[in-house]
């Protein structure tokens, strides 16, 4: 014969069950975000229109001029070609996230200043991201490595950009 069990006087747990949340969790510049909008939304528009991180520029329909590059992990990718749903659990760094937490510039940012490698500035965020990715995979890049970066500059800064990347690689950012 079955015995009736007395109900406990107190609930066994105070945890309130929650339904699984829809959406995409992504880290951007070290902060956690949860995107509940269109999963096909390009990362570029999420950065610029939702987070108001406008450093990353439009680089053409297919990111062909490199101005929309961001780091996903250590890899430079075109933010206009990456849909939000592909970024679940990933870590994105934009140009706004290159400086240290205390505001000190990344050595490559400093080297761009040292070499006066900035004209109008439209292409600069993309160059910085591409350069950081290059320095991570090849700490001593040669001219050929730099010339293979996808970035374009209408202001004619390529030569100074090349010098800036090599200055950062040599550990001479901020030195005269
Ligand atoms: S600095 Fe103007 S496009 Fe490069």
C-alpha cells in the first residue's frame, strides 16, 4: 500500500525556473551583449546602430576596402559580411577596444601617430585592426605581408602605414 508523503513545510529551493532565452550572446570589447533582433543582422550595423560604436566604417557591400574590419578572436574579418548569428559565444574587438583599460593606446595606434599615418581617418580603424591581426600572427612582418592587407586608403597613406606597422613590430612606438 502506498504511503502518502507529507509536503515539506518549506519549498526545497527558492530558485525560480526561467525559460531558455532566445537570442545571441556575444562579447564585444570585453563586455557581454545579448542580441535579440534579426539573427541575420550584419555585425557592422549592430556595432554602429545598436551599440553606437561608430569607429568601424562601411567598407563597401562586401567589405572590399577594409574599413569595416574587426577582430573576431585574433582574426580580422569584415563586419558587414558577418551575420550576428555566427557570433554566438565569440569575442569581437573593434577599434574602440584596442586601447588598454586605463586609456593608454595600443602600440600600433601610437605608431600611427608617430608616423603621421592618418589622413582623413576613414580608413584608419580598418588599418589598425588589420595591422593588429597581422602582428599577432607574424610579429615581424615584411613589406610584402603589409602590402597584402586588404585595406585601401584614398589619402595615399599606405607608405606611412607600412612604416607605422614596422615601427610597432620593432617595439619603437612612442620613441623618436
Ligand atoms: S586616411 Fe583618408 S582614406 Fe585613408
